[in-house]
């Protein structure tokens, strides 16, 4: 059985940051990066650009083979973990082979969650989570005559925009009362919806697909209202689930089938096993509750912390807690949300909305400290806002200036705080 000192399962941001952190302090220890994907590492954020054709699938790699050679990393593609045997520090792969490890990081990410709709197995549909998914959707889009996107989260909305720009009639069906629910409030969602409808998309919020059936075009969708839709291109974008099916009986604690519970160093309840990224359920910043915070900056931070912990880095920084941060570009406009959308007891809310220009800003404070900030066509640095929240910076002396120019004042503050 092959043996490696460090085994990292996954190949996106969390995994790559862990590899970098390990190699910063151990340049020689055997290190294996294992992924079920057949490609070089890439970011999920690039997939909309592959769908649109702006990025070539062979030009989006985050690391190349030379990087792995230089850093003495055994990069194994196209193999998935079937089961974890934490009691004897080994993983079993889908081909029946095993790899023994001294320290293991699980950065296995998530897969599309397919809703249990009657007839869904009888029709062809697309998902968008991998590079192969993106290339297939790009090819299908060129032939499509009528598209339906189920789900109005950021994945579904990115895909819908690409379809609109390709000249494909598209209908977006969303169960919630608004688009981008969970990312933006009703005002911001209304601005996003207007941009889509102005460009020809049809949007059905508060609607649910209850049945699917094959048709001469491709698929017939029946809604809970009784109305029907026809599509020859159907995209299911109704959320994701963490890839944790291989953990049964492993000792790596999983909460409610959501994710792997980890501590402030990303360690699981199983000895010598860490988890990071979309598969990890770590503490939130605003409470001690364990949350899934599936965003790129958090995946990178968690991976870095896990790598430091695995290698025994004395400079290890404990995870401060997840802060939501989402940026979204649509039809030449942008929206961003950072922090908590809940107004705490005693909190203050500031809003500014210019309907004519489509500019919108909302900020939430508690005792002069920022808790959350949201904007459409308002410019501010999401990373800086995260740091102001994390550090509990008192903005009382500069609040008026900050609200007038959040980008400028935020950077002024951080230039002093980071010294």
C-alpha cells in the first residue's frame, strides 16, 4: 500500500492553500494531492466564463504540472475516495486500492443537489459544478431553442445571463419570493431582476416545479400553479451538498448530513484528519454555531489553517469564524454582500437608494461596529469590509464619511490597522 506523510483530497482553493502552507515548513515530506477530477486544478468561479466561451477550458488551470514537480507533490487525477479508515490512517479509492497517510486533509467540496421531483430521471438536464459541466453547457447552449433554469442562486443566475446573451429565450424558476435569496435583500434582488427582465429573461419567483416529463422539444415542466413550460435545455441549479458519502463509520463527525464538523484549526473528531472548504462545517463569526460558509475566501483561509496545523506551523492562526462574502456581476453591473443580514437588538440600519441610477447601499451597525454591508453598483472592497467586521473596528468617528465613500474610507482605515 502506498504511504504518504500528507494526503490532501481535493484540488481547488482549500486544497491548494493547504499544499502551499505545508510546503512553507516542510519541503521534503511526501505529499500527495488526490482528486476525482481529470483536469488540472481550477476555480469554480471560472465556470461561467467557460460557459460563455470567454475562457477556454484548457486555459483556466490554477497550477500546472511544473508546479507539482517543483514542489515535490504527487498529483493524482481521476481517482475518488470510496471510504475513510481513520482507525488505521488509510483511505480506500474507487478502484479498490488504498493509500496510507500520516495526516489527511479532506477538501472534497460539494456536488449539485438534485431535488426529488417526479419524473426528473426521465429527462436530460445540466448541472454546473465542474469544468466538464461547463463545457457541456457551452455546447448545448449553442443549439438551444428554449431554456429553463431551476434555481435563482448565483450559479443559476450566471448561467441564465450567458443564455440570454447567447440569444436563447430563458425562464428562471425560483421557489423563494425573490431572486438570489440568501445573498441579497429584496431591494437588491429587485434591481437584479429588472436587469434580467430588461434583457428579455422571464422570471417566475414563488414557483416550484412539481413534475418533469419528456416532450417533443425535450422536457415539459409542470409548476405548482398548474402552468407548464417547455425546454430543450434544462439547468438544475437548486443548491449543493457536501461530498461526504465516503465518511460512513469513519469517526469524522458529520452534522445532519451537511458537513464535517471541525474545530478552530480545521481538525475533525477523527485523529490525524482535517477538513476545509465546502465540505467543512466550522464556527460562524456571529455565533458559536457551526455553519457552512461555502465561499472562495473562506475555503482558502480554511485550507491555509489546515495546512499549518498539519505541518505543526508555530505561526498557526486559529479560524476566527465564517463571514459571508459574495460578489456578483450581471449585465455590466455588480452586487456585493458582506457579513450578517440580521439586525441585532440595538442595531442600526442605514440605507441609500437611487432608483434612477440603480445604486443601492445598506449597512448594519451595532455599537458603531459594522455587522453587514450590501450594495448594488456601490463600490467597496469586500475583503476590507470583512476585516473591519472581524476586528470589530469602531466606525463611530468616521461613520458619515464611511457611508458616503465606503471604498475610500474603508481602505484608509485598513491602511492604518494593517501596519
